[in-house]
């Protein structure tokens, strides 16, 4: 009897607090616009961070920038009792590898790993780009401060590491500065390949590329909206999976899209003043970002960035022309906005790092029936309190309905017709944090 009462109390406690964790609000409050501004200014003051710029100088070029970033990660690690494993990950690129490679060089990423206590081989990654560019991407000597593109994303990544290093998580978090973005996404490709070689289980990649501008070329000034780009399904789908989508749906329910929905939901929960915009596209039209190489290898990855870009401040030499100022300088960055988007990243990193693994082998059935049945493989983790079934209209971008169904491996949703909705299942931890939702991968054969 005592065990039953204790179980009921625990169940009620978890369900009452499942929608809110006080630690997450503390994380939001701990993000500092002052520190972010300081770091953006430091990165911009390296003159140019072109991937093929000076690597010897201590004050100018990509070499000085990446050494400074590594030193910052090492300082953070020292303050958290060596909680970060900091190292360079690098690959050699040659002129034959692309039209934007002026000479052979090492593309060097700066990696800082905060190991999880329960699932050290599960990783959530936050990335910013180290490199910058002038109007001509082959010009590696002209000043290219890259204050917004992408010192903002890099500074946000460092700040997230400062704040989250004060906590312990079940899953591992990686903070990384990627190089070679402007020349062909070389840094992301190198790290994604390294992840495959190391056998990392990547839960998701948050690529932060330009998170500091609020004054759009479209005339809109907006310090609350931001975009989440995600591809619909991985490019690694098998023929069987493609056929499943054709007959049972799921064309917009790949792992990256579920990651985007997770960020949307968590942001609306903890930062309701923000306006996350889910963009159903891999990236901006005709352009690319460092989440793509991870997507190419089958990993979940999204791009988080400002809602309104200013093209006068992107990929431009610093100049004034016809009364218009061009160039990606510090004056074009709104540090409070960068703080908000850094907080968006931090709370989602933390929520996923505290969450249990997602359920696997999710199956669905209910054709010609007044109900929908779901089955899944339970997570082998005694901190999982149960599972949550989500559903939404087939035309809705977000999971709009949910039901906690307890610690079971199957459930029937009575009165909900399978034809009219899409469904998914998440695992709920004892701490109230949830995994990413898993979309059904097959049908139940009764």
C-alpha cells in the first residue's frame, strides 16, 4: 500500500511540474548581454577571420581568433573543475576541393565537450562559425569583422558554455566553433565525419548563424522573432521509408523537423515573449549553413537565426556608397537580441540534456476504426516516469494535442480517428523533461 501511495505522489508531482523547471528560468536570467557584446567585439577586432587568413599573428586573422576561442573554453573549464574537454578538430583542404579555396590550408574547429553523467555518448551540439568574409570570399586580407556573421553565433555559443557549465546533465553537450563555412561548409563536414567515426549518437545540432540583427532590409525592426530552418526528412531515407511516407504520411516529420518543433515548444513554454518561426526549408533560398553537413550524414540539425536579415551588412566590404553604409560591423548588432537567442539555445540544450532518450520502434495502427493505437519500445531507464502521445492536424506545423499515458509500451486513443491526424511519442523523465518526439516508423500488424 505504501508503495502505491508513494507511486501516486511521485506521479502527481511529476505531472504538476512537467511543464516547468525553475532551473531553466535561472539559465535564462544568467545569460549576459554584456559578456556577449565583449566577445563579439573581441572577435570583430581580429580584423578578418577568413578561413585562409593569417594563422601566425596573435592579433589578426583566423589563427588568433581560434586560439582565443580555445582559451575561452579552457577558462570556462577551469572554473567548472575541468568539466569541458577542449580540443581542435581539423581537416586539410586543397584548391582542388572547391572554387572558394585560394590555397591549401587546415580548416580548424574548436570543440568543447561537457560530458553527460548518464549518457556520455549522446550529444546535443551548439555551433557558431569562426570565419568571416569580405565581398570577395577569396580575399583573405581585407578587413571583414563579421560582427553578426558570425561573431554573434560564436559569442552566443561561448556564453551558453559559460552558463551551462555550472550544471550537470544526463546527456553530453558540445559547444563548437566551426571554420570554413564561407568556403563550402568545410568545418561542419569535417566535424560530422568525425562524429560518425567516433560513433557519437547526436540528438540534435543547433547551428547558430547570424543571431544579432533586428533591423531588416525589408524595413522591419523586430527583436522578438527568429527563424528555425529544418529539412522535412533526412536525405538518407531508404526506399521503404519513402514508400511509408507516401501511404501513411510523414513527409514533414523527419528528425530535424521534430528537433525544430522541440525548440518551438520549449521556447513558447519558457520564453513566451519570443516568436519562433518554423521555416519549412533546409536553409534560406539558394544558401547554406553548417547544419547541412550533419543532415547529409543523417543527423538531426537545424539553423537558428534572426528573422529579418540586412544584406547591406552581409558579405560586404566596409564602405559608404550612395549614402548607404555597407559592412558587417559591431554597430549593426543588437546585443540584447543576441542574448535572447542565446537563451533560446541554452534552454533547449539544457532541456534535451536533462531529458531521457526518445522511444524507438514506434508503430501505429487504427485503419477503419474509431480509435488510434500506438506501440513503442520502452526506454531502458528507471528515471523515465512514462510516455506522452502527441497528435496534430495533418496541416498543422506544431504538435497541438497531447496525453500522458503512463509507463506503458502501448496505448489506444479512443475516439480519435487515425485518418485525420499525425501522431508521435516522447519519453518523460522523472525531472519532467521530455525527449524529442518520435514519429511512427511502421504500422501495427495485429
